[in-house]
C-alpha cells in the first residue's frame, strides 16, 4: 500500500497550500467562464443561431 505522508493528503500539499491553490483555481475558472459568456453573447449579437 502507498503511504500518504504525515499530512494525510494524497496531493502532498499542506492544508494552507491546498486552500491557496483552490482560491487560484476558482478565480481562474470564473474568469474563463466570464470570457466564454461574453464570447457567446458577442457571437449571438453578430449572428443569432435561433431560439
């Protein structure tokens, strides 16, 4: 069996590091989603694809 280390985390990150990574991940995801939503809106305005 594999050892998980002293922190008990499969990733090897400490709790603080994991929280920091999560913050960056969520911010990046929201930014990407916002850019995609604006791109879809602009494409809809340019050439509506029907309802």
